[in-house]
């Protein structure tokens, strides 16, 4: 059995015990029969764990696939973006030549599709392509005989209007469309090294991640366990029960969050 399967099994046992203790402690305050409390707690805890891991596995799998694809899109786009302008046009010509008759002259790439002449314009220097950027990019082509403009950009504003020129069709190709409909479709990818693009910022999400690190689960668990048992023998038992349950819940989060945020 692999190391990771053992770790997952231990995590499931840990979470099951924590859930069982929370349910048992609360039921015990309303039902005094030891065996009934134990049976109900066992039933509820296993049902909760089953449902929890069913949805958790589905979400983790979906998120892992989405994250993997986004990583591929970003990696290929950065490789494409950091290459020279001439390389970008040559790569697009190589891709489009698989299906269309293309012409490339001085970084002006054209091809004919459905009796319409397309001009490919690569503008990857702007992070978020706006209406003004679109106008400035096509201003020199207002009287051109070209029918369609394919503009390759990073991302574009959601409210951008592509009908600014009469009888001209404008196709905006963002990084996801570039990957799906060009790189992946024709199995041709840009050359370049992997780029790590990260910014160090302190966010509330990062603080929460620090609170619920996996190695803190044991501390939360034992503190919660002590408070749960203290509720049985000490006054103000609801106080100990509530805070003990919260700490046990924190212990569960320490084990679950890394699976949800798995990359």
C-alpha cells in the first residue's frame, strides 16, 4: 500500500473520531442511555463522513482538473508572450497553415476562411484589452479591404464592443481561446521556459490557512477532547462543550482544507 493511501486512511480515521466525539458529547446531554447515545453517535458520524468524503472527492477531482488546465493555459501563454513578435506570427502561421492558405509579410499575417480575408493582430502587451485599446489597434485599418480581424490578447473587458466598424468582423482571442482553439487543437505549442508568476501579499485567506495547517490538527484535537470531558465533571458544562466542539471542528478543518485546496 502506498504511503499516500495510508495517510488518507489515517486522516479519515482522525476525522471520524473527531466527528463522533462532537456528536456523542451533544447527544449525551439529552439522552442518558449510554448504548443509545453510542449507537446514534456512531451512525450519524459514519453517515456524515460518507457524505463529506463523497462531495469532497468530487470537488477535489474537479478542482484538480480545472487547476491543471489553468496552469497549462498560463504556462503556454507566458511562453508565447515572452517570445519575439516575429516568433509569435510565425507560430500562428504554422498553426493556421494546417487548415488555411496563409501569407506572412513583415508581421502581417493573413488567411482566407469562408471567402473572408482574416488579419491576425497579436497584442499581448496589455493585461486587460479595453474599448480604447481596440479602437487604437484597428484605427489604421478603417478603410482596409480586410473583412475580419483576429486579435490575440491576454484578456479583454467584459463590456467591450466589437461592432465599432461597419462591415468589419472582430474576433477577440484571449489566452484560454488561444490555448483551446489553436495550441491544443493543432498540437502546436510555443517554445519557452516555465514562468512562475507570483506576488507576495498578506491576505485574510492566507491567515486562515495558517490557522488550519495540518500539523495543528493534533493540538486542536487534544484541547477539544479535554474540554469535552471537562464538560462532564465541571460546572458551566455548556461552556466547555461548546468550546470543545469548536476545537474539534478546527481539528477536522485542518485535515479537510488541504484536500479542498489541493493543487
